[in-house]
């Protein structure tokens, strides 16, 4: 009688153990799939956000009636500069003498200056912003710190000594 009870307990243990292991495997697999899905969602959202930031499309605007122009390009560059520097942007202004449409490339070339810091203590930055009006996409955005001497100016100062 004892042996029958003992053998019945062993049978119960042997069927519960594989079910627990199978449950653990399923739980780990589902967790892995959810984690992978979250990573893929984050990467696709990040890529979408970067692409959308470069696009200059106003969904409410009819571009066939009011084409993309230099004013739109300038406004976008100002917004891009504001986003880049945030609260540290003290002042920014467009260089209207240099900003133009480049006939060879067909790009709007907007040149700006920005003062980064506060109104009394700031660094001057030059900003180059190029926009393709056909695709309404930012193709080039570069900032240059004007206080830092360029390699050419350092070389010319070096050779002035001789």
C-alpha cells in the first residue's frame, strides 16, 4: 500500500515538472518577443521623428497655389536653430545679404548668425542651412563657432612671425 501511494506521488511530480519547464520556456519566449517588438518600435519611431524633422511640409497648405519659397526656408532655419540651442539661444538673425537661391544646385541657402549664452556673455555662431525646395527637405545644417580660430587663420598667424 505504501509503495502504491509512493508511486502515485512520483507520477504526479513527473507530470508537473515538464509543465513548469514548458511554462517557463513559453514565458521567456513571449518576454523576448515583447522586448524585441519594443526595441523595433522605438527604432522606427526614432527614425520617423528624424525624417519628419527634416521634412518641411505643412499638411494644411496647397503647395501648387503657394509654392515653397525663401521665406519658408528662412523660417524653418530659424526654428531649427531655436530647437538646437533651446534656452541658451540669446539672439539669432538672418544674413539677408548672403542668403539666396543657388541657381546651379537649386537649393535655398540661408545664412544666419546666433548668439549662444546670455545677452552679456555669449559666443557668436555662424549657421549654414541649405534646403531643397522641390522635396522640401533640409539637406545641410552646420554651425561654426566664430570665436575659435580656423586652421587657416592659425597657419597665417604662424607664418606672419617669420
